[in-house]
């Protein structure tokens, strides 16, 4: 059902766990199943220097979170804002149709974390 890439990320997720003192946090829930994903980012000079996730969800959601963190680290905030849920799915080699909704949390949570950071760092 899952390809090798997904089976690599699911049991060995990258950047899993809560981050202390993040620059921004984004949390989204999946309407379809009730699962929750939380993304923490550290921002320096408009660039994401660290990213972690906490996902209360299925293996596909965990693999999506893990892949997202690898895609995003080192990117500028604008580059990270351009990452879509479809990008995450494509980099995972494609989730099975029935699990596609599980990848719909990752980019959304990231975008919320960036919005949270920008809100906290508004300069008047
Ligand atoms: Fe809920 Fe996959 S079943 S995120």
C-alpha cells in the first residue's frame, strides 16, 4: 500500500518532537479524521533554520510531517510559503488515494506557523 519512501519516513520520522522557544507555531486538525498536526519553526534572518513537528495521526500524516520538515529547513519564509500539500505528497512519491487527505495537514500547518511568526514580529 505504501511506497519505500513513505515506509522510510513513517518509522524513522525526521525532526519529530516539540521545539522549545519556537519563533512560530501552527496547528491544524483534519476535518475528516480528527487528527492533529503541530509545526514549530525557528526563524533567523527571514530563513527557517529549524523545524519540528508533533503529529497525533496516522502513519501517512507522520510521513507527510517528516517530509515537510526536510523540504523546508533552510528555506526563506517566502519559499516556504510557496510549498503546497501537493508538493509534500509528490516528494513522498504519492500517497494512496484513500490517504491523500492525510497529507493535507502539513503545508497548512507550516503556513500557519509562518503567519504566527509574522504576526509576532510585526514592525509598526
Ligand atoms: Fe487522519 Fe491520516 S487518517 S491524518
